[in-house]
C-alpha cells in the first residue's frame, strides 16, 4: 500500500517537516509529511451482531480477556466461497460466506474475526462426523474484534469442516471495509462501492480469519443491480441476469439471499469470479458501480502470454486515466524479468476512487487508489503529477510480488512488503524514465525523510512488535516504507545490485504463495552473494535508530567513530548501545577517484589510513543510512570541491552533503551558519536535485523560525538571492526541448522566489492568474507553475481569488493535481473572513480524505498555524469520528501541532490529550512532542548564529 502521508510529498508535491503510500516533491510554501456505526438488523431466527449490539441479548458469553489479538490455530481456513449482495440504492450489503476448514487439533469452539457486522444462521458441518451443528449464542470480544462459536460435539483433529455464516452491514463512507464513495454527475450525487481491507478491515466486510498468515483461496460471487459493473481480484467466470423462475440456487444457505431479490423496480445480476490462488484476507477486493474503463495489455517476456490490463473509474474522469494504464503496461514486464517470476493472475485492473484513506492499495489483480494517485490531465499534465502517478503505479505493481505472491507472516514484518515496494518502485522507474534520476531523488524523497523520523527516541525499529490493530495501523510510516527501502538500497549497493536482485528472486521463488519473516530474505541474498547478510543487517532491522559517524583527522589518516544519532543532540549512554555494521563506501581522490565499497565499520571506532591532503568522503553515493560529521574545515573543503561539479563528488554526494549538514546543525553537532556557508558555496550548482535539497532545507529553517520575523525576513532575502537569478535565466515558459532537469529547476526556482516574496515573480504570477480569472483560459499558466501561481494569487489577493479557487476545487471535473492546488490556495488566504469561512467549510463540505490537505494548507500559512491548532482542538470529537479506524488521523494530529514551538505550547498539547484515547496515534503524538522539544532547543541555540551569519552575508552582498 502506498501511504498518502508517506507519500503526501508526492500527491501534494511536498516533503515532510517533521511520515503514503503508496510514494514526492517539494512545495515551495511549506513542507510536511501527508464512527462508531450502527448497522441495520436483518430479520433472522439466529441474529449475531458484533460491536454495536445489545449486551443483554447477545453479549452474555463475551470472553473476559482481549489481551491476545491473534486467533487460535485450532482450525485453519483453506477456501472461502463468498457471496455478496450490494444494494447501492439503500446503502446496505449482505451475504453468505462458506469457509472450508482444516482441523489441526480437537476443538469444540471456533474463533474468527468480525467487526461492525450482523451475523446470522451460523452452522458447522463436519466431514468426519457427518453432522451439522448450530450455535445460537455466540460470544464476542469487541476489543479483539473476534467472534467465538461453541458446539456440543468437538471437531476431530485431522478432519475437515465447513463453516457457513450469513452477514449484513451498512455501506458508509468509512474508507475501510466495504464502503461507498461518491461523485457528482450532472449536478447529482451518485455512489459506488469498493473495499479497503489492509491491514485488519476484511472482518468488517465478511467473517474471516483476518491474519496474513492464514492464507486461503477465494471464490467471490457478487449480486448487484444489472446496470452496474462488478469487479474483484480475478476475472469473471460467468455473469447472468437473475430470473426468479429460471435461476438455479443450488446452495440452500443462499436461498434466503436470493429470495429477497425483487425484480419489480430493477433487475439484478450475478457475477461469479474465478477462484484466486492462496492469498491473505487483506488482499481480497471487490467493487460495484457504474464504472467506465480503458483497456490495454502486455505480453509476458517469460511465457509470451498476453494479459489484459484495465483501469476503471467513474465516466466523468476516465479520460484522465490513460497515463496510469500506460505505465502499468510498461512496468509489468520489467518486474517479470527482474524477478524471473511471471505475474500469475489472468488480469490486472486498477480502480480509481474519489474517497480513499491511503494513497493506493495493492489488492491482487485489482489495485485501488485515490484520484491523485492515478489521474492526470492528459492535455496539461505537470511533471510532479507524472512522477506521482508513475511511482504510485509502480509501487503497487511491485506488491504483486512483494506482499501478494509472498506475504509477511505478521505485521511485525510489514517492511518486507513496503520497504521492497518503495525501493523496487524506484528501481523500475529507472528503466522507464532514466532522465528522472530516481536513484538520486531517492535521497531526498525517502532516505532523508526516514532519517528525520528515526532521529527520535520515540522512533521504532523497522521490524516492530504489533500486538493489536491500533499498533498495526500506526506502523504504516516512514520507517516501514522509507527507512526499510533505504536499508535495502544500502545493502544492494554493498553487495552489488545484480547479486542483490538475484537473491530477491531466490527469496520469492522459495516462498511462492507463502509467508515469510526476515531470515527468509537474508537467506536468499546470502545464497546469491556468499555474504553473511544477517551479520550485516540484523541491527539495521531489529534496532531503533541509526548512527552518526564522526570523522577525526590525524597524521595517519582518519578515525571513524559511530554513535546513535538523535535530533536532540548526543545520545546518552543508555540510548547508545547499538553497534551497527556500517558500509563506509570510502571515496578517495589521489591520482584518480575511487570508491572502496568493501570497508565496513563494525566496532565503535576504526582507523583508516588515507591521504587527508587529498579529497575524501565517506558514504560515497549517499547509499548509507547514517549521517557523517566532519570538522567545519573538512565540510567546507568537500563543498568547495563539490561546487566544481561531478569530477570528484557525484550528484548523490552533493545532495547528501546538504541534507547531512542541516540535520547535524539541528542536533547541535555543528552550527547552522556552517550549513548556510555550504549552501552559499554551492550557489553555482546546475543540477535540479541539489537545488531541491537546498530548497527543502531552507524551507525547514523558515518554517522553524516562523515566529521570528527578522530571521524569516533575512532568510527570505537569502532565498531570493539564490533563486531569483535562476528565474531570470530560465524564465516562465516551458519548451518540449527542455530537459527534465531544466523544467524542474524552473518550477522550483519560481516557487521559491515567489514564497520568498520576490516582487517581480509575484507580480508576474498575479498577472497571469488575473487573466485566467477573466477569460477562463489558463493557457498562460504552464502546468508546472499552476500550484505556485494560484497560491501566490490567493495569498496576495482577496475574496475574488479565494472564491475562484474554491469553485475550482468544487468542480468535479477538475484534475486531482489542480484540485489539491486549489485547496492549498484557499488556505493561503490572508483575508480573515476567508480564513473563518475555510474552517466552517472543512466541517461541512470537505471529503474526509481531503481534510489533511486543508490542515496542511493552513499550517503552510503562518497566519493560520495557531488558529488551525485551536480549530482542531475545538472540533476534535467531530474530526476524530470522521477518521475513526483510518490511517490518516495520526498524521493529522502530527501536522496540526508540529509547528507550535513556544515554551507554553508543549504543556498545553500534553494537557489537551490527557483525557483523550490516544491509542490510535500515540506513536505519532510522542514523535511530535519530541520534535517540538528538539525544535525549541534548536531555536534557543541557533537564533543568534543564524542572525549573525545572515547579517554578514547581507554586508557581502551589497
């Protein structure tokens, strides 16, 4: 799954100041990351209801203890026959599931997962006993979301049984389980349905053994209105219109479901899908609605077989889906060749949803995701949108192998899915768009993002214990995605990419349709390389944090020492016990530049004999998951050499240098003035991605010192001096002959100059937007500058510009990228009436999935940062309810409070949450509070240092 917050950087084109996701680029305004329901009772002689139920009626036998979240393994499911009836008009679903069971040990009870469902007619048939048993008084454990059935006659060990249960539920907008999504067509709101089961929401759609280890095959049958489209993981095996007199219902357990169908008002149809391979419940998917589709295909390079590829959406936006379909056709054969494993299903569909909690989801054979993940304007697509769609699609297709064919045993090993999809999604793009330099972009997009989060005491290991659903939801973060992907990238560089990918192929082939843990992956790569991979990697996966390598020069060379890096400064001894095996990737430049990838640091410190009179650097190529601290003099020498171009230090080295020096200054290992000096040295840089890293880090400084006007004014002057000359050189117009690098550099430079208040840039953008408002013709606004233009116009405009942005957001045909730009623009207003209206608008008219975009926009606007936090506090109950059970809420909490760095803010935040149930976001809250302490200390320590450096810079610049 691509997290929208691990990847909100992509969807909104922002990095995170503190994590999708499925999976970003920088905003020039600010950087960021990204209901209790009552269900209708269906009349039945044996009603079983989970959660919102009368305890006096059906909870009498509730288990006393919910401490064990895992299901007992007395029985294992092997096959599900799942029949679902979807009634869009009445927003309900109902069905019957028949589950084949292998009995592992004698038992008279059966425990399975169920939540927010009404269950009925539970029966158990034993092949060995040849009897059918009923349980009319089941017990429920609401905390563990578990139902337990008890039967008078035990099932025999080694036998087989079939459990049949009827179920029903309400189609809500919960964005989890089986839910409904809406769109507007010709002024009318219409609905369709889809599923989102990862990690633990299949149980909200049908009773099941909802754990990744308990794989089974699935035969899905869907009953729906005849004028709708049914989709599931597999291809349709048969489809027919229901005729009461002629349609045969051979299974008695389905008779009640079919007898309730009435054909007076509308016809119903029955869609039966082919049976899946063994798979986990969280990957099961189905959808129903009036969808349109585009179709393509690809030819397998392994078998020569041609498979159909489709992308589905509502008819009004299907024309925006062609690019995502094209990407799917390009990357699938590349994955097959790399892994030497053919995609095993008969088709691969993508369904685009208007309401979606994460970024996208890797349901096997039916990928799903939000509009911003898969749609773009075919006539006027910006580079950020193209990158976003490419990475989302590539990431989810990587999961067809990592997660779908081979699945982690339990959520502790989530990184085996998400870390690989993060890394491979980028590796594959190299083969499609080499000019994008995705390996270099990985440093800012993923590595630096991961190191920012992992530099906290409140971080967690990549492989982390997950005892319950709340904990599972919280680990879909930058550590499971970006850090895991970065650690795997480091390993790949150390052993060599070809041998690494060979090991990955061995791992996948050994565990086809199975479940894995960390040692299985290490074994595959060890076999392909002959290297003791666990010795190198175990601490990177199982221990919290990462090292800072301190380089001390002497007459014999250098001494390299490792300690745990924390954003708050040097780690105390109790937090500094881990010794990592660190690939040093030592670059030296004597007669020629060479990189020694074999040298490692596996002790506290090591001496390396090198000639320090010549250029050198650790972590060549910035593949290592660590920071490197040199003396100020060495940092300056590296920067001076780096400013000359690629002769000694590569693009990757220069990007890493900028990120390292700024992170080190925040932690107090060096001064911010040293970081600014390096940026100043690099002012003649030509590569976009280096400028991107500079922009991100200066944005971090401005955002941290946002309540110190003098510092912000001087930092903005510095930004203008850096980026305005680039605008003057490159202008505002884009040409097909421009390189990708030039196009992106133009976009970044205009954005940075505008947000820094360069008067010429601001006036140019305002003029172009005014013409757009007057004529409805946006041809003078290049697609890549649309976001910066509309943000600048509303920020420096008034009610007219605000209303124009709002109308753009409300127009259902607006492309997702423009829609998000409109949100950000609305929140950029400095008009008090408009700001007040925006807060009311969020509560009354905004989709749940879009709230985070509004919160981000309001935090981008320094005038609304504090009022946004107060708005969240005042409306906490409502917002929390709208996000109940979703991934996104933890990121909303972080986003709202992460910029409040006054002395009194910390305690006020702690006091606010004292009486709240924080179990859904306790990790994110702890990380936010720790960041606030670190930022406050940084401000105290460095304000005069920044001011003094900027004062001297201004004197030199006169």
